[in-house]
C-alpha cells in the first residue's frame, strides 16, 4: 500500500504543471461546433432542468451516448457556472487522471525512471494539451479504457495470482467506460487484454480473477442508468446500442468517412515530437532486444515484467487502432485511448540514449517544443472555430432580450447559441419537417427528429415554416437566421426588423417587440 500511495503522489506531482497549462489553454478557445456546443448545452440543460435521467438537446431527448459526460458537466456548471472552461474541466480532469494512473502503475511495474519519462512525454503531447480540453466523450472513454487495461495488466503482472484489488479497479474502469461512451468501454479493454494474455500465455490466471466481486461492482455502476432510461423511454437501448454503436461501426452512411490509413496520421498529430522514440522501441522489439530501462542488477522477474509491459503496450496500440480502422466513419479523438501506450513505448525507446551527454538538453527542448506546438495549435483552432461560431449573435441576443423570450431559428441549428446566450427556454426550430422524413441522414435535423420518438411532447419545438408569417404579426418573437438561408427567406423576413448582423447569423425581432438592452453601450 505504501508503494501505491508513493507512486500516486509522484504521479500527481508530475501531472500538475501540465494540467495547469491545459486549463489555461482551455480558457482561451471558443466552443467548437457542432461537438462542443452540442455537448456543453446538453450538460447545461441537465443542470437547468433537473432531469438527470434523459440527456436533452433543445428539450428533446438525446440518446446518442450514455450520460457520464453530462452528469459531470452539470455538476461543474452548478459549481462554477455555465462557461466554456467549466465544461472543459470534465475532459481535462479525465486527461489528468489518465496521466496519473499511467504514471503510478508504470512506476510500480517498471520503476521510477520509465514512469517519469512517460509522464513528461504524455503531458507535453497534443493529445493531452489539446485533446484533453475538447468537450466530447472521447477523452472520458479513453481515460477509462486506458485505466482498465493498466489495472488488469498490472494485476496479471504483479504475481503468480492476479492482484484482486487492481482487478476490481479494472472492473470499475470498464463500467465507467460504458457510462462514458457505450460498449467500447468494455469491448476494447477486453480485446487488448485477451490478445495480450494469449501472447504472454497467462490463460490460467483468468480463472483466478475476482469475478464475483468484480462483476458485482461493474453491474452496480454500469447497469442502473440503462435500466431506468429504458423503462422511462422504451427503445432507448436499441437506439443507443443499435443505431449509434453497431450502426456506426458497420454502416457507410454516417459522416466523417476516412481512408484506412487515417489513424497513422492521427498518431503523428497527437504524438508529434515523440513519434521517433516509438519507432526506436519498435526496432528494439523487432530485433528481440531487451528493454534497456532495466537496471544492470535487475532480477529475471523484473526483466520479464518489462517485456510484458512492452508487449502489452504494442498490443494495446495495434489492436485499438486496428479496431477503429474498420468502420468507414473515423475521427481523430478515437485514437486517444492509445496515447498512454505510446507514452510507455516512447519512454522505453528513449533509453537508447542512456549515457549520451546531450540527452537532457534534447529532452528539455522536446518538452518545450511539444508545449509550444500545443499553444500554437490551440490558437489556430480558436481562429478556425470563430469563423463558424454564433457567439457574436448570442452576445447580441443576451444583451437585447431576456433568456426566456420566444426564440426561433431558421436555416440551420446554432449549437453553441443556447449555451452562450444562457437560454432558459428551448428554441423553436422552423423547417419543412413534414418533407424531411426519409430524406436526411447523419445531421442536426436527424438528431432532433430521432429524439422526438422518445418524447412526443418535446416535439413542439419543431415548427413548420408556415408559422413564420403569423409570428411577424405578433410582438415578442425573436429570430436567429443563418446567412446561408437569407436569399430563400428574403420575402418572409421583410416584416421583421433586423437588429444585429453577425458573421454567420443575424438577429431579428417582430414589430413591437421590446428590447432589454441590458448590456448595450
């Protein structure tokens, strides 16, 4: 127990400077759309409505993913308020937990030197400093997948029998992985561990795992929400697991189609300056060379543990990247679960420089270079995001109207506007909804229409375009209109007054509608 506590303290100390930089960067960038605007608003709405069972987007059930992200966002918003930083705190803390867990377990498994190197490499990577602040489910599930693999792996490597406590921690991590993003929270650790156990011929240890207590912990954490949500919203399970788990894996109709080699590029981006050292350890493994981090007086058992750690990291990297390369839809964030494996492998590869006088200065230069690259990438991402943001019109709306006024949107869906404007009521979305059935695929209108099957009353916010003339004759109506739709709606909008023109959206009000003007100069 003392070794575990000591390792956790060392890991936390190594994590703190990188977490501090991560949180600073997280405060400087506008919400990206659609993902960050969508997921931040679902968490804010959960806090605002008090409905902790059903995630909702514009008041409509949103069962694309399980609720772990939204629960934590809602709690963070309750403590810190509804800001981009408060929702980014959730993935940031999961990134920190990944770093601490990897460092502590690697220290127990392979010693202090390798663990420190891996921690510095992970902390200075784009995966940690940029991926760790992005508001979606990817960093959360990456955290729990990584911790499950490490906990079960160290449980197997720590003795003749699997260590029961670490195995139970692995069961808990799998449960939280499922609550984060669904079945991959269990399937990917299981895939990696089974392949590794087969490679290292440790089959006999499987029967010695604490199956009864482990599965009890897993079921206690993972099962209740799915049971309660299915009972309240019949069909939720088949929609979440069928359409958005198996469907996305096998179908070719979803967005983000990428070639098979996409994740090779993803590793180059996320791991950037540390990629060469991963290549070095690949060469070491290919040549059958020993892991050089073992001290000269290391026991045979210690040397074997290092070889097992290296093999686990390689299986971890290749199995998960191979798994995600199968479906047509691919995203950069799907590669996040392999980053701790890259850190361990790169730390092993760095050992070839042992004894070289310049290694310390090279290491420091790469750390500064990695951090600098993250700062530049964060700034450039913010500039790019701002080209599509609705924060200018959201600020104009918040200045001119109360947060619960009648608001309609036309020509699109401004994902970040409700969060930024601190809306207290759902927006009406005006579209030709009747003509869209069976026509649209993987887009924002599908998200809203799909949700109405679980709550017909929530569908009242989906209004037909034919209601627009009537709103022009009544005071108290506000419109946010996409500039791309203005040529098609020029006639219908003549009866409204345009009160603000933003970069991508314009704000209108019906005749006689009063303005609050609470923050206008």
